[in-house]
C-alpha cells in the first residue's frame, strides 16, 4: 500500500509543469497529512505543506486510495459525504484525472 510520500510523488508526476488548474488545491487526508497542489505557480508544484488553497478536498486516506484506484466514484463519494469540498468546486472537479494511480 502506498504512503503519503509515494502518492505525493505520483501526483507531482501527473501535474507536471502545467496542470491547467490555474489555482491552488489542498487534499486534506486527515491524520495522514495533506497534499498541496499549486496550479497557479509556474512551474506547478506539489508539496505536503498545509497552506490555504482556492479549494480544499477533505476525505479519509482509505477513501482517497479507493478513489484513486477507481474503486470509488468521486460523485458517489461526494453524495455519501465521504468527500467534502470547501471553496471553488469547479477546481476540485478538474482534479480527477490527476489523482488516478
């Protein structure tokens, strides 16, 4: 099973220099930590810093892993309250392709 550092590195590779997000997004994975995607910086950066973001996606580590493996549908997770979004929801919707493992 992957850990936060491995997942952060995978997302960093998926984001690349220009993700097209144009904004900042924080994945809040509870006690495991956070993944901060700065899609506004040139080049884009991905870190584990807990900074304010345009959108914050909160979910448990287990639900995040299921989502990134394709075992959990993002819309169903949202409807069931397993995935919460604060801030710019449109940015959060652009995340899905970047989170696939």
